[in-house]
């Protein structure tokens, strides 16, 4: 059974990227692990995270639906870019805008760092990743207690980055899900969309019989480049997905 309590992000101990500088930054509930090719400017990152959080919080204060809606909502024309991006991703995936928040924050901060001159940037936000890299990276897939998929990794080629790699689960973590998939991973150039689509696909998986339907739904979302869905000992994948 899933829990609403904070769960230690133990998977961070498995990170093996000796060529990168690793930093953890926490601003209120936002808890990021950041890997970069040169030492991070922590003050800059904290300021940008705080800015994006405040923009989202300010919008929620004007329209509570942005926080609670489980379906797409329209936002004001003068809403901040991160608010618009979340609403746009939610509309494509047919979920509420907060389903895109982790991917959006990772993506907006990641692009800030790239503009600041960093060449390799990997930002992990609760299992949702923004990744830009000059070399091949392997990204692990966590499916809980099952040992069957422990050695399954995604291969991410540098020419395919920047990319969003976002995960959702009906059995792991504290995020709301109406399904029971052990892991749904979505790949997209838009990390906000990857986040929202992962939530939407995970909601569809109640049993193994739903795998193809959920994969077909992911395929139908413009901007999604790949999907992997795992439930118990069954797996389905589609798109630009390469395993190691």
C-alpha cells in the first residue's frame, strides 16, 4: 500500500557518475539531486527553485483548482511560463496540472543551468529526471521489491538530450495513482509532459491486460518519444527506447 508520508530517496545512493559533481538542494518540499560537469552554484539554484515555487504558489492562491484538479484546466493568459507549461502538459495527458510539477521544476532549472554554461546537467526530482549529457548515460528502472528487473537500465544517447525521463507507480512512493503498475516511464523532450503522461498511463494500468492499452495511450500523446510499463513480471515498451 502506498503512503502519504515522505519516503527516503534511497535510490540516490545507487548513483554512479564519478565524472560529475553531485549536489542535493532542498527548498521546502522540493528536494532535488543535481549532477553537473562543474561545481554547482547553490545560491543560484536555490533562488531559481524558490522563484518557480512562488510562481506556482501564487497562481494556486488565485485559482485553487490548479492544486486540486485531477483533469486539465484552463489557466490565465498572463500566467507565468511554468504554470502555462504545466497546464499544457496536463491537457495533452488528460490529468490535473500538478501531475506535471516535478518534471516542470526539473526542466526549468535544467535549462537555466544550460544557459549558465553547464554542459552536463542531470536533475532528479522524486524519480522525475531532466537530463542533458555529452556522453551515454544509463538510467536505472526501480520496480520495488521485485528482483526481476534489477539489472534493467535505459540507455540515453547524448544526441537525444536534453530529455525528460519521468516515472510513476501505483505501488511505490507517495504520489497519487489510480493504477497498480510497478513502474511507468515516459521519455519526452518536454519533462513536464513526460511527468504528466507517466501519471496518466499509470492510472490506466489495473492489470497486465491493460499494458497494451496504456502503451497505446502514451503513443497517442504528441511529444512522447518512448514508454516502458512494468507490472509484476510483465513489460511492454514502445518508441525510442533502448535497454542496457
